[in-house]
């Protein structure tokens, strides 16, 4: 039986990985291992490992690496602590394959540990993407170079992974897990969601998530204050905030959210973690997704919900026509929200397509993992695009 270790460090990647974890667990040819770290184990971010356990998954390893710091030095130290700790965890688990999603520092740390082991191949999801405003960009491509199987969310990203020197026969365009979740999860009814958010979803509301732009130092407070000022221009619209991830300056954003809610407690709600079901259900009924989260780029278009994408964090990603880009100042954000709420823009949403949508994402990932000769992939060669090919 093939042991597949799935790594998760945040509420966001777990929400995407959960259906894949279920499929692996239910397959008689595979054994699921779960390694949990990062924000999942932090009271500040909601102790979301409990959600994993409530979903019926056994957690094989819990590795604490987060330090009580919102600085870049704290992140660097967390990577080092993770590298030390993950080596021990992987030695105990002895997985046949390690599954990693995305581009965060926690993922970089365990990918490095697995690569240095010399015996643990890595399957990487969501490689080849571009986010020019954040440190995730070089992290993502570094994980690609340490990985052996690649599952990309679009064909353009598949080609980019190949451009990085990965063999085409090991790179697969399977679509985005988050989009498939929308099509397969039974989302909450309005009545059910009302119990979660504390008001009727029939009222106009925006779903707001804003993360620090980590390559723009000391910008978090200024940019998020501009967003809050723009939201004040829509006093009749309720606001659901999902708090920022554990990145440099994330505490600044979360403190600003708390202060804003103190001033307008009847209008606003905030969640450290909504969980995938509640979050996607809120997205289904909101008037707009506002901020700079990848969910506004990848998932929202499949629900035909407009996204106001602020600043540079998601710059470089493929966009649907349902996404409105704007610079991070109050006037631009206000204008973008007004545009998204117009009848003309709303009328175009049903015709917009999602470049990340593809059928049978989980099924195809599982099939490829099962069919791949893992013993044969640990040794890698650089695939040179300019090299002559056999006729």
C-alpha cells in the first residue's frame, strides 16, 4: 500500500486539499498520512487543526513552527525551525510521496526537508503561477524545482513549469481544486448561513480578505486603511472580514479589522477562519469579493461573483472578466466597488468564464499518483526547451 503524506499549514490550503485527502483515504491502494503545522496549531489563528479532526481525519504529526512575531525575521526563523522538525517527522512517517499545495514558507520548509532526504518524492499542486507582489513567487518556483510530480491549474501554468526545466510527462494540467470544491460541496442555504454570519444573506454584503503584500515593505497599514475608507462609502452594505494569514505585518491588518468592528459592530463580522464550507457559501451570496486573496481570482468567477482585486499581490495570475483590478487607494477601490455593483457589470457575469475550471480534478490527481512509478522519479534531469528532440 502506497503511503501518501498530505501537508497542510493553513486554513486555506486545507480547505482545498480536503476532497483530495478524502479520495486518498478512501482508496484501498493508498494510505493517507496527515502532517499539520503553522497556523493550524496557533490559538491566534483559530486552532484550525480541530476542524481537520472534526472532518474525521487522523493527524499523524503536529509540528509547531510559528513564533510570536509578525516580522520577516520571525518568518525566517520559523522556516529554520520547520526544517529541523520536519526532518524528524518525515523520518518517522516514511511516506512514499509527499503532497504539497502552493507557495507559503511552511511548504518551502518541508519541501526542503523532503528534498534533502534524497528518498521522498514530492507532488506539488498549483505550481507555475505568478504573484509578483509577494515573496510567494520565488518560493513557489523553488518548490517546483524540488518536486517530482506537478499538478497545475491551467495549461499556461503547465507550460511555465516545463519552462523551469521539468519534464512534460511529469506535469499535468488538472484545474484548480477550489473550483471543483464549488461544484461538489453542498453549500449552505441562506437560512443556514444566517446562523453562521449573524444576519440574513438577503442583505447586501461584501466578503473581504486582505493579506500583506510582502514585497512592499511597511505598506499593510496604509493599503488596508484605504480599503476600510472605501468600505465606509457603502454604509448600507454589511461586511464579512476573514482575517489575514500568518505573514509579515499580518497582525497590523487583523488589529485594524478589530478596531473597525468595534466602531461598527452591527454592520461587520470577522472570522479568523470560516472553514471552506462557510466561506464558499458566503461567497455564493455576497455582492462582491473585495481584497487581494487568490480565492477572488480562482474560485469567485465560478460562482459568477465579481471580485475587486486590490494592488499587486495577485499581479501575474490569469484573471476572469469578472475580476476588476484597482490600485490600493480609497478612490480607486470605491470606483471599482461601484462598477462591480452596476447592473451592466452584473449582467456580464453569467457570460464570464473561469480559466481555472476543469473537470475531475481530484479524480485525475489520484489516478496519476497511483499510475506513476514513484521509485523512478526521485532522480531528476533538467528538461531543456532548446535541446533537439528525437524525430
